[in-house]
C-alpha cells in the first residue's frame, strides 16, 4: 500500500460516514435481512452461491450476544423460507467469545440446532490471533454434535499447518482457507506476500490430498492458478471443492470461475455494523482507499 493510501486509511475516522458507506456499497449487501435476501437472489441468478454473515463484532454484553444469535437464526429461517442457495458464517466474538467461552458454546449451539433442522451448513469464521485457539476449541466441542459445520483457517499464521493436521485427525475436514486479513506480528505470522502464498498452497495441498472439502478463498491470481493445478494433479471432481470470494471483489474473476464450471460461493455480509468491516476492506484494497482520497479532495474543493 502506498504512503498516501496508508494515510487515507489512518484518516478514515475523520471521513464522513456517508462517504465511507458510498464506497462500501460494493462490499456489503445492505443493513437489513431483506437487503441480504435480494443480494443472494441476484448472486444465485448469476450462477454462484453465498454464505451470509450478520455483521456484529465487538459486542460487550451477553444481551448483545443473544441478539446476535437471534439475528443468525433469522438468517437461517430466511434461507429456508426464500429457498436461497446459501449457508451461514458466524463470528464467535459477536456471540460472546470475549465474555465467556462456555456461554458462547451454548449460544452457538442454539444457532446450530436451527441450522440442523433446516439442513444448512454453518461456517465458523476466524478472527485475529487472540481468538484462534478459543475458536478452534468451540468448534471442536460443537462439531461432535453438529457435523454439518466447518471452520476457517488463515494461511499467514505459522500454526495453521499444525492446526490443519490436528483438526483432520479429529475427522474435521471441511475448511475455508484464506490468507488472513488482520495485522499480526512477525513472531506468529508470515509478513511477505510470497511467504503467505507459499504457505497457502502448502496447506491447501495438505487439505485436498486428504480429501477435505475446501472453500478456496482467494482473489489472488497466483493462488487461483496454483489451486487449479492442484485440482488437476489430484484429479478432483467439481463437487470436491469450491472457490470462495468476497462480495464486490474481482467480479471478473468470479465470472470466469463460474464460466469454467467451478462452484463459487460469495461471502455476503450485511447489517448495521458495517463500518469496521468496510475499513478492513479498504486496508486490504489500496485502490479503494485511493478512491476515497480523491472523493474527499473533490468534496472539499
């Protein structure tokens, strides 16, 4: 990211929220469940499927965590009611992970009961490294009771290869593999793009060789090409993996993957807590940060 774009990202709290929201529209389905349903319908019509996420990190009370749980249950009910080709992604911090791990297990269990009743898959999202061990622990506990679940692992963490092997040894073999977006220290995470790419493909090969089902979550052409080579070399069928992408990021790549016959799933976030998610997208995409900068300068002329 250029120095100018770094300054723009650091200055985002000073940018009027309506302007941030304008540039965030491509990444977020909207603020309501109805917005999300409309978005997923369009995605399905274009030949892709979805995973819905209710934005709501950084909760501070158990009451907020229960409200977040109820929001996820409403999503599950809407997926069934509207006959959407979608599953659900959940972030454990929004369900109480920073408050009480045992409470979180029970809170998530209520979501998974409804998901099981409706035969809907649920993905446990991964957050920053302070949550990694607890997220895996909660997932292990609940996967025994609810096998139609999977977890996200992040290729930039040194520990991910070992975590993958440990989970597979416990018969947990449904993963989303992503690079990782949170800033982590050199003591626990690869820092260069090339190192992250190398570890991503190393872990992906490990997963695919052992017949894990993997959501290959990337917009990186190097990783897409590497994944395609692994798919061919291992003789995988189209129903043994899928590609996953973020809503609004590289739609031309998504369309090409769909056209080539791959299953593609878009991560579709929605809700009133859109700001933090949007800022992370801007940090990841310097081009968008540049758009914001130009818009601010134009606005102030």
